[in-house]
């Protein structure tokens, strides 16, 4: 199968490669070592594979890599600033807004897109936006409140913050980073 050259900007860095037409965006980003986006349903239902394409969330499991040509891709790995988590990642960690962590990278990336577009969404708007990101954890409702809390800062108040009852901080930080 012939390959085509594509160039795109991913997590702030230019990247050029050659790919076959049928390669999916999820395989492309994972092949270059960005494994935070996960394959789960493989049919654009669960959102575990969510990445941002020109700032908009897409299911990388059903998006051709060719669509990234001359565009900007952002994955969960692009959110943190060195060892400092993005505030949204930190909010998920601080409030234990996940359980196994498998869906967390997709959730955080999708939530970032929402907050970039609508900085102060209400709960209904968050729920509507996040419908494409499925979590089977009973803590899913916390994810909704954390998306809002990061902007309203209500979660920053240590008097009102809820703490995780289990799981180490390092484990939670890894999940928020997509590890
Ligand atoms: S793995 Fe892509 S939407 Fe579920």
C-alpha cells in the first residue's frame, strides 16, 4: 500500500511522517508514543480515544490519520506543563474523579475542549457535552462537578474539598496524565 506524507502539529511540536490511507488517528498518535488515548469500543461510542483536532474533540478510533494533515492535534500528554498538571487534570486527581482511569484521558481532553469554548458551563451543559465519554465508574458524577469546579474554583477551597478514600496520589496523577 502506498504511503503519503503528512505534517501536523501535535502537543506543540511539528511532526512529519508517511502513512497509508487507512491508518487511524488513534494508531498514529499511539505509534509515536502518545498512549494516553485508549482503544475501547472502537466504534465512536465511548470516548476513551478522544483527542483534539484543531481544538475540537474527535474519536481517534474512527478518524483517519490523514485528516490531521496540516492541522493541530492535542492529546492528554500535551496538557501538563512539565511536572505540573493542567488544572483540570489536578482537579480530577484531587477529587478522585475516576476509578480505573481507563476513560480518564478522553474525559479530561473532552472537558478541556468544553472549557476552552465555554469557560463557565452549567451542569446541564457539562452533562450534554460529556455524553460522548462513557465511564462505568460510580464516580462519574464527580467528573461532571470537577469540570465545573475547575472554573468556579469551588474545589480549591480545602474546607469543601472531598478527598479520595483509596488510591495513592501517584497512581491518580498517572491516570490523569494518561499513563
Ligand atoms: S474507542 Fe473510540 S469512541 Fe470508543
